[in-house]
C-alpha cells in the first residue's frame, strides 16, 4: 500500500522538479547571448550637458567669423546655439567681440536618398551682445543719452534653410551629419528704422545674410 502511494506521488510531480538542481535553463541560455550582443552594439548614453553639434558661420551680424556649439531639442526639430564672434578693427573702426545665442525651429526634415536631408524652412530669433562698439574704450566720447538705442545689444528674427549630408558613424556608433545653411536676419534697430522710414529704406537695407556649417555628432 505504501509503495503504491509513493509511486502515485512521483507521477503527480511537475516535470521541471525532476530535473537536476544544477541543470541549466534552456531559455535562459538562449536569451543571454542576445542580451549581451545588444548591449555591446548600443552606443553609450550621452551626458545632458554635452553639446550635440558645432557651428561655424560668417555674417549675420554675429561677427565676420563666429563659432560655437549647441543643443538639439524636440526630436531634432529645434536648435539652441551659443556663439562667439569677432570683427577686426580694420572693418569696424574698433575691434569687436560678440557673444550671441540663436534659437531655430525647423518643422520639416525631408530625406533625399540615403545620405542627404533638406530642411526647407528654419525660423527663430537671436540675441547678441557686442563689446567694443563706438570706441567705448574712450570714456566721455559721447554724452549720456546721445544714442537712444542700445549700442551693444541686439535682438532679431531669423529665417533660413539647411541641407545636410550623413557622414559615417563614429566607432562608438554615434551618427554624424554635416550641414550647410544660410540665414536671413534683421534686428530691432533695423526694423524700427525701416518702419519709420519706408520711403528711404527697402527690405534689402535691413536684411543681413549669414552662411555657415554645422556638424552634428
């Protein structure tokens, strides 16, 4: 009787329980290599403070030459750039150094083949501060209030387009994109002057062109 009960208990036990305690799980062995391969192939995480791109441009009221770095937001549709510009004394009467910030939004990114992309419209605004305007190193040259507007701070709108070419990825797996762009801009002083003197000024008189390169990495 006892022998029959013992055999019945063995028959009712789940099959996994009959496996040896040290036997490996087949599913775990199959999944482990895939997980390790995925971790090796993925790029390392990017620190939040790390710039996403570099910028080099000329013109645009931000310096004869301006360079800087920037960040990308909103699924690669918005850029914030911080630049430092320079104008030699030969072209401005005094040496000018500029610090500026640009914000641009591009609603459309159009792929052209496998390597190229076009952003047909970019809109935004900029802020700039200029050191060295109107020979400000000469104290007392101009009486207080001589200029009703700020001589060193400008704000204004931006409008432009960009075309980019996808470069080979970095060894760590990060994508890279080299872009060329143009921007048309103006500023608060130009726009006020145009509004007050439309008969003497045309839109071409208050628009400034800039050309630049941008490297996303």
